[in-house]
C-alpha cells in the first residue's frame, strides 16, 4: 500500500495502439480530474449513447462538426490531455545497430525476436522506476536498507519478470510509469529527472499525492507501480513536505470506463492522438494537446 497525501486532483488514462506490427506505437492519454468535461455529456446526449468512445466520435464526426459550438468544445476538451507515446521503432534500430557493430550477422546471429527482446528491455530500463533504489539513495545521500526496495527488485529483468516479458507488457508498463511521473512540479526534460533535482521532495510529494486511474488492461503493471510507490514513500518519508493527512491506499488503480467520464475522455484523446500520429507526426500532436511525452522525454509542456 502506498502513502497517499490527498490533494486537489487525480488522473485518468486510457490507451490504444497504432498499426505497424510488433513495433507499433502505444498511445496513452491522461486527463486530470479537474479538467472541464461538460462536452462529454453533451456529446453523449447528442448521439444518444451511454458511453463515449473514440470509435463512436470518429464515426459521427461529420455530424458533430455541423454542430459548431459542440465541436469547438470537443476540440478544446480533448486538448486538456497529456499524451504519452511509447515508440519501440527507434529503439529497435539502435538495438540492431549495436548488434551489427559487435559483428553479429542478421539472420544468423540475430533475428526479429532478438530485436523485440532488446526493445522490451530498453523500454522498461527507460522508465523512472528502473534501478529505483539507486535514485532514492542519491536523494537521502546514503544507501540505507529500504523495506520495499532492493536493487535486485528494480532491475529491468526483475521488473519484466513481474509485469510480463512480452513487448506489449513493456509498452503498457512504460507508458503507465511515465504517466505516473507526469507531474506539475517536474522541471526536467524527461520523467527520469524526477530524482535529480533540488525540487525532488516537492516532486515526490506530488507523486505520492496523485491517484492514477487506468482503464482495465494490465493489472500486473498496476501492481508493480504500487510496489514502486511503496518503496519511494518508505525511503523518502522523512524528507517529504506533506500538506495533508497521510493515509494508506494504493496509488495506482484500474477501473472500467463505463461510468467514468474522465476515462471516456481519455479514450477519445488517445484515439485522436493515434490518428494524428498515423496521418502526420509529433508536431501535429504538439499542436493538438497541451503536453506530450515520447518514450519519457517531455517534448511539449
């Protein structure tokens, strides 16, 4: 169970994948609980549906565009999302280049499965929770024994053994890990900078104060992120500034989107972002959403 200091907002996220085979992109959209979502109810009422999904909005887009005020509200509403893109393709190229530089021959010493395995490991390694005890030790200026965090628990290999060893597992976990470190007090250029700043106590206080809700998809990633938040809370409790009552509750949860407008808004934003990526590039995302992360790097905030 993770320490939770209640503050003003939580986040809700849903995701989708692009086309492109094993190395396809995973696109997650995250919406804050204080976002203005009045447009969701208006769209559901206009379309006579109980639950709004991107597929439904896309199907009825020509009709909705004729309702100019509503369409304007939809565009403004989806802009509130943070978009987290996990793209294995550039990592796959680096893995292949490294193998060939080392003298390996494609088709003989390695094949596509080798590239996929390398991508999965690299995606997990690139998250803010890989090698977490080392980062925590830097914050407290020593390497004490952390009750919920040994170095061996947070190697990429150990994480993959807990979340699943497939590339899909790595994509989902990486997106959720980066989304969990999507913080207002974060001042770095990547989510991995969270423990490398003089403001780290403030960053961690916000991290442990922000409930994260993801659509039902991957319970093992949720479990491991809660394990990581336990480790962070136990290690840094004495250096945190806590503005409210400290309670014990899982920081990361999964929910069905049926009755939660924020998850429906996240579904719409994720689908919209996926379409933009397939038709254009990251610049289109930057023009359409307030905040965009690519493999953990903050490319727009």
